[in-house]
C-alpha cells in the first residue's frame, strides 16, 4: 500500500505538523511501510466481535461537585511562552 | 554499597550500617563518574536528593521511618516532578518544569525514597531502542555499541550500571520489559489500572502503565508496594486494595501451572534466547511447576493492532503540545497556523511525528472502521485468547524479546523492523494484563529475559515465581564487566 | 405567499449550573479574572486526567426527564479532534455514539395559540471551550486566551429539523430556556453565554420533499439575534437560488450589532474531527435508582406550573403563560402573591410595571432592585385602599430607587390615602363652598351632561387633599352633596 502525496499533506494539515519538501518522499515511504504492517488486520474475520476500548470492565467514577482547585495562574503562566495581563498570547485568531 | 539490593539497603539503613546521606552521595558520585558513558540519567537533582537524605536520616534516627526511607531511586522523565524539568525525552518539553507531582512521585515521597534524578527515554516513550531521545541515545552497560532497549532504556541502563538500586518506568507496548531484558535486570508492568497515571505524560492512555525496575524480583515487590495505589484523580485507576507483594515471595511454586505459548517460540526467535528461556522454564519445572503448552492464536495480530490503537490515542494525546501554554514554541510565528505547524515540526522528533500521522490516518474519515474499529475488535480477540489460556494455567511464560540487544542503527530505515522488537510484549498491554521480565541468561555476553505474564491483579504470584527462580539462579546478579 | 418552505433545526448549548468544571474541581463562577479558574486539567498540562462531575451527569438526566426522553443508562465520551487556541487539549471531550439523553420532544405554543411538537434527536454532555479575546490591552496582531470557561459542563441539545419559521425557532428556544431554568440546571443568563444557539437553515420549493443544502449559523446568544439571523439567512438563500445560484454548505456568523452575517473562513479538511472513544474516561452508568431519585426530586416543569397558576390563582391562560414560563419570575410572582394575598394584583404588577422596568434596564429578575417582599408590601396597601394606584406608581419608583419598604415610603412621603369619611366630607364641602360658580354651572347644566362637570370638582378636591383623598369615596360624597343642592 502506498500513501499518496495529497494524503500526506492532508494528514500534516490535520495534525498541524509542517512537512518540508525534502522529506516528504521519505515520510511517505516510511508511513506506507507501517500501513502495510497494519493492513494485516484487514484479513481477520471480526464479524460479531465487539470493539474493545478499555482493558478492564469498569465504570466511570463520579466526582462530587465541590471546588477543589485554587488559583495557580502565576505558577502556570510562569512556564508559558507568552502571556500578558493574565492571558496566554497567540498570533491573531481569525474566525 | 551499589551492589546491595533495595531489600539490603533498607536493612542497612535501619540498622544504621550507613546513612542515607552516605548512600545518596555514593550514588551521586557514581552517576557523576559513570553516567557520561551511558547517558542514562538526563537530570541529576543532587541538592534536593541530599536534602531528602538528611531528612530521611532524621526519621530513621527517630525510628518512625516509612518503608523506603532513605533509599535512592531514579524516576523516568515521563513522571512529572514538581519544580524539576520533566522532558519526556523531547525537545518539546525541554523547558518544561511542572508545578505538580505525578501520583507515583508522591507515593515515593511518602515512602521516604530519595530521588537522585530523572532518566533518559525514547521521546514520549515511543521507541524500543532509546535512539529517539532528544538527549541522545542511552548506551547498554553490557555493550556500549548496543541499545539498552526502550522506551525506559535510561532507567534500565541506570539500574544495570548500578547508578541507582531501582527506578520507575512505564510500559505501553513493552517499554519496561524489553529494556529490562536487554539490560539484564528485573522489571514489572502491572495490571492496567493498578498504578495511577496521574502526572505520567500520556502516550497511549488505554495501554500506558507505570511499573518498577530493579535488579531482583524482591526489590520490584518493595517498589510496587509503594508505587501501586488507588488514585481518585485517575478515572481508569482501579479501586482495589494493594496487597503486600513481599508477603508471598517465599511461597513454594510447587504445582504452579505455567502456560508456554507455542506462538512465542516461532521462527523470529534467536536460538540462543530460546535456549536460555527453555532452561529457565526447566528450572521452574524442577522446582515443582508444571509446564503446559498453550496457544495464543491471535498473537501475530498484536503488533498490527497495537500500531493502530497506540498511534491513534497518541495523535490526540499529543495535540496539547501546541506552543500556547507551555513547552517549546517556534521562533517568530507568522500566524496561528504557522505557530502550530512549525512548533510541532520542530518540537517533535521523527518517530513521534510518524506516529501522530499514522494515528491521524487511522482515525480519519473513511478509514476509521477499517483501521481503528478493526483494531479494537482484534484487541478483543487477543484478550479472549488470554482469558481462555488462564482457564488452564496460572502464569504464562516465554521470551521477553526475540533477541538480545542489537547495535545502534541496525534496524535501518524501516520503522517496522523496530516495531517487531515488541512482538512478545505488546499483547499484554492490549489485554491490560501484568507482565514482567526476569534475567535468565547471557547470549554473546548480552542479557536475555524471561517474560512472565499473569492474570489480572496477579502480580504477587508473578513476583513469587520470579523470586523463587532467582533464589535458585544467579542471572540477576550478573553484572556488566567492570561495574560490580 | 412565498414559493419556498423553510426548514430549521437547532443545536442548543446549555451551560450547566454546576459549581465546578465537568472534568476538574475548578470553579465555574462567572466573571473571574482571566485564567484564575483554569487548573492544570483545564490547561491540559501534561499528565493530567479527567474525572467526571456527578452533578453534571444528574443535570443532564434531569433534562432528559423534563423532555420525556430515553435516558442513556450507559453513555460514553469521545474525543473530537481539532486545533484551536481556546481548546487546550486539541480535542473536545464530548459524546457521539452513546449520548446521555436520547429521543424526546418539546411542545411549543405559537402566537396564534396553536401548538406544535418539536422532536429532540438527542442531548449530550460535553465541555465548553475557553475564549479568544481579539481586542485587549495587549500587543497588536495577537489574541489573548482566557481558559476560565474551558471545561464548563454543557449539554448540547440537538433538535430534528422540525421548525418552519423564525417564530417557531424562537418559540422552541424560549421553551428550552424555560425548561432548563425551571428545573434549575442552567442559570439562563443569555448575556453571559449560558445558552447559545446554532441554527441550521435550508429552503426548498414549496411542498417539496427534498431538503435543500443547509447552512449553520453559529453561536447566537439572544432570541432577538436568532430571529434576525434566521430571517436574513432565509432571504439570502431564496435570493441566491432565485438568481440561479446555489447554497453551499458552510458555517456562518451573525453579527447582532451590525445586523450582518458572513461565512466563516472554512477549511475543507477542518471538518474531519476524527472522533474516537476517550480512553481516559470509562462508560458512564446511570442506574434506575438514580433516575427514579432524580425524577422524584424534579422541580415543577413550566407546562405544569402554568396549569397550576390558572387553577390555583385564577389567572388567565395568557397571564399564566407569561408568568409560568420563566422560573425566576414565577417564583417572584408566587412570593408576592403569598405575602400580599392578592394574586390578581401580584400578576399585574409583576408582568407590568416590574417586568417592563427590568426589561428596559436589562436587569434579570433575580437582581431586581425591588424584592418580591417589597412589592407584596405595596400591593397589600393597594388592596386595603391605603394608597391609590397612582400613588402606588410613586411608591414603586421610590422602592426601585432604594428608599425602603412601601410602608416606609408611604410614611416618609405622607402618601397615605385619606379614607376617613368625616375628613373627606369636610374637604368636599370646603371645595364646593369655595367654587360657587362651578356649583351653579353644574346645577344649570342638563342632567345628561352633568357627569362631565364632575372632573373639575375632583381635580380641586384632589388638589386640596394633596392627592391623598380616596377617589372612589370622594366621588360618592361629591355626588351626594351636589344632588342635595339640586
């Protein structure tokens, strides 16, 4: 199975990873190799088999609705790349 | 002192043969001297360690010392440590100093352990050779031209080189057991949900599990006693009492039924490894265990299923690394998209990027059913294989890895060659079962591991079998030349 | 009559009135300083994990019970993947395959009195995103991210495309508002974004069975904007098609201030959300016992309350419809009625003077400057004839201005109505004596036209009594005295 260039570009956009022109062929080749591996799954008959999302049979625990967190803005923003007036700054968001 | 086990260190500290400060300084000196050869430790917290050791000595003197009081350990750099850089082996988090502790880190602090520093690892725990770390590869103390295994290669190499008597590690597809095998130490991946994942940086949430590494099963039991806990901050952590894993170590294994899956002794297995594993099984049989040949018919599917599920989960788990709130941010982004795309292209290494792309592919419109949906069904089949097997046997044993440590770069350009390294370990992660690796021989003077797989929450029985094996063999005491 | 049918479906985001976030113990209180209520989990710090808020689950179940829906006894969370700076994890934790609330329905009433059922496809639990601020004190060319709102629990209610006009859509939206505020799962504060509407609109040739291409106008936070946005979008689509063009499926934004809409910059691939089950959260089980417990403790629903208002207080259907649909207003009205003992006056004043004033000044009834107790005190004085309706308006104004209780204001301003007949007879007699010309004029006027002359005397008498004379009594005494002179 060979993954096509436009598919790589789409994956790169979806996952927000810039892929440069020099490496795109190599990326494509290596991804194709992995997809060849996982394509072994296609041959398996799984009719009637439930999908398994969790290794254990357990149910979600529920938390009481009580405030347990204190304001730690200073600590968190101390390790942030760019902040001002308590806000995290990013290049202008255009909707 | 560095040749003593944790059990012996605890005794030595409590009987005042040496102090924690002496012990801690000894290991810090060893790290300073030897670590440059192995690159196993990437952050040394000498000052904090000596401070903790001083406090531990006071508690030891006062006679109210908790279980691991004064014992030096290392944490894999995947566990968040308050005030200490937690990089996950990535440029993305090279500058990340978390303001909180992982539950595992808290548990060791409660138990009085002294943290010497943080160990190297494959970037975001993605790798089987430690070659993907931003901080450079870890070298195997048994043969420095060979890999230590991964992703917990730093922890494994550090324990093997006696830079610490024990270390924490994590295992998503074999990341505790494979490096333990390749470095000749003992490592245990507990049942999924036994150890809290809070503060443990996620790779694949439904597969990740923290566990201990040490030289002996007895020491792993001591570490697991502390590491395992119920944690209400982790929804997938199981509310179940933690037994004393040390209590049953000395039980007899007479009548223990050991399943030997025929699929684990197939063509790809190194003959030397096979011989070592078979003789370990013979040793256990000699002690009264019963060997039963079993079949895990869907074993071969575990690698392809894993390389859909793990990258899919990872692709979402790693989206938070976007250069907005913490971690790496690219220089001078020209707009928001540029900020995202360059931060992630520059901050993540090649293997991490590849897995994100694969995971994205498997979840994307039109492919979900064929890949992700299918893999989740195959996961069910793999779990059923084990359930059937455990109706007949108490433990399952076989090789941990297909062969001993390989040379750097020897897996070439094809990522799949590396992925097959985990062929015997991945299935237990998919099923959520506990697994461990115990040193059982040397091939070309490189260690080989015996893998022990248990039923859910049956870690005590696994440790018991491993300990009994180690009572009658010396492989766990073997050390790389010049390191004893 | 138009040649086109309009088809409208709504997705309604309702912020649940929990104290904490859906997956963390951080406060959800509105109006805090930026990022002071965003904890490690809300910021998606590495290694952090979600634990589900019990109250959020219970509130969602209560909504399901209120619309008579199937309750998802086993629901599950999934991850919806997309990058946006106000979405810290890079995915939204939401429900897709197994929502907590299944099919249900809501009855709406239209202006002409007709009723219609709107089907609910499902409602699911999810987390809210943070906010991007584009204009602040910060540098040019950047946006500021505030994550206080990130992780606030929401239910997203998805309707079937059962509405055919803006009026129906607004009636449906108002009914949902009424339901969620009545059962107390949402504060209903639209201006704070507690309820937001995404409107799917399409048009098709009149009578056609084939649906047209729809557009989605996102994030409308007032009924008025919603009505305007729908009207504009319907018009735009019809014009487009009639001019030979075609509608493209897109997401649009409506600006209520400029009354204009525009297409959001859309990326084709941005629509691939790659949903998959969230591995950090386990199946959510709601037991029959919990459902029954919640059912028993459910506050009164608006329809039941309206019926009760007619029955218990003798209100008209119309009045009961207004007072009963809004939970805080209903509670206010009932307090006023209980304390004043006069339902009719309580209804008139609550819907009239009070609601009008609150509406004008854009104040919610919960923050009314005049409390229900104060209004009840005033109504009691109207009912016992201590003050006239005209005086009551003055008293109301004074209460609004914070001058105290009705009795205090009546006392302070000397507003008390004079109902003592002796005193009133004296005032009337004095006025008649002082205005002999008017009296003569009255006597000489045709009997049929005399009534019109009474106003002049009344004005003089009220003036003489400084407006405090009880008008009904004065009227009686005046007529009696004038008749004696005939």
